């Protein structure tokens, strides 16, 4: 009995020691804001004790585009597209709750409704009544959900490797997301988040992992460890995604563009086909050399297609308005 107790005690000591050796603490809030904000960065009070980090960039007189990032991502994922489209369009991006410099939702609510409300709060703050909602992955899910919930705020939808389609071929979450679904992961990930885990997860999202820079990996890793974000990641993963809403997607009335990486292993191209079939008039464009994050891998192509599509919609709306005025 004494021997067994000593072995158990030794194991506990080893586990405790390993925890403190491998523990990756939260990053410093003030330091992260200084490092990852820029001249366009603003914070708006959400009315519940939290502050939403957003940027309002580009041509303030151009059509407004609202950029919604995916799970465990951040608004910087759109920087390449913002740089390419800024001359012609107004580009508004935000860190969703539990991401980037926004941090956790004060009430722990990571539902679609809570995040859509945060996005609308940003639109209200910058004085934009209606915008084209562009969303990647989870951000795509939030965008088409917004098209159903607040259609009056949506000029059109651009869904980039969006989630939410209910088809037989299921999605394969990246490594960190798979771990977050396990009881062990839920216990350890808020405290132990090694950089190699972030790199490995990003590599699964990229068609060509060599495009990953250490600077990009570091940014994801440090902002994942922004105070409260890791706990929010676990809480968000436990939140039901309301799959029944897929049955309403045919009710979308605004124009829809689908952009998809053909090498997406996280949300395969079959999901794009499901969106295309379910939404009347939806247009699908695919990229042979992109995975789950085309706006980071092939930003030139993505920015070009967004610009051409919106230009076509705006021209069509202008022509219709002229015809109405002509009587």
C-alpha cells in the first residue's frame, strides 16, 4: 500500500511539474493592443462591459464591405484584401467575441445572434446602414445567418469556404479544434497552448504550408492567448451551431457569391456545391491553389473577384434605379 501511494504521489508531482514547465500563460493585454493595433484600430463599448476591436479603412465614399473572420482567427486575416481593395471600397473589419483584441464576451454568449449583434454594433458606430458581408469559415456561417436575421443590413453576401452546410460529407476540424472537443483538451488548452500546435493547425488550413511565415504563426499564437480568448474558444466549441437553420438558407434574397479553395481539407468543395444548389442565383468561383483561407493564400485573386462582383451588382442596382426614375 505504501509503495502504491508513493508511486501515485510521484506521478502527481511529475504531472504538476510538467504542467508548469509546458504552461503557456496569457499574453499581456496592453502589450498585445500596442503590438497588433494600427492607426485604423478603434474600440467600441458593446454596452455589456466589453469592447469590440474594429477597423474602418479604405475609401469612405465607396461601397461598404464588412469582413468577418473565422474561428480562432482575427481581423488581420483580411489585411491583404484590404490593401488591394482600399482605393475603391470602404472596408470594415472586426475581431469577433473571443478573438483578437476584442477578448471574451462579457456574458459568455458566443451564439450567432451575439456575434451578429456585435457586427451590427460596429456598422452603427461607423454610420453604415448596409454593407456587403464577407465571411470566411465560421465568419461565412455568421454572414449567411445575418442575411436571414438582419437582411436590411446586408447588400450582398460573399461566403469564403463558409461553414454551416448540412450534407453527408462532414467537415474535418483542424488539429486544435479536434483537441478542443475532447475533455482533456478542454481542460488543458486554456493553459497549455504550444506554438507548434498553432502552426500545425494553420498548416492544415493552407494548401501550401510553405506560405506560412513565422510572423503569421506568432500573431495567431499570441492573440489566441490574449486574456480570455482560450477559455472563449472552449465555450464557443460547446455552443450548438443550430444546424436546423440550414433549412432556411433558400430564403436569402440578396445576391450571393461563393469563393472556395479547391484544396480545402477543413470544409471541402462539396459544401460549396451545396450552397450553390440551395441559394437561387448564387455564383461559385473556385481556386485551384488555395485551401481553407484563400484571402491569405491567394489575396490577389480573391480581391479581384470580390471587386468585379460588387461592381457588377452596383452597376445593376444603378441601372434599375435609373429605369425607375425614368418611369
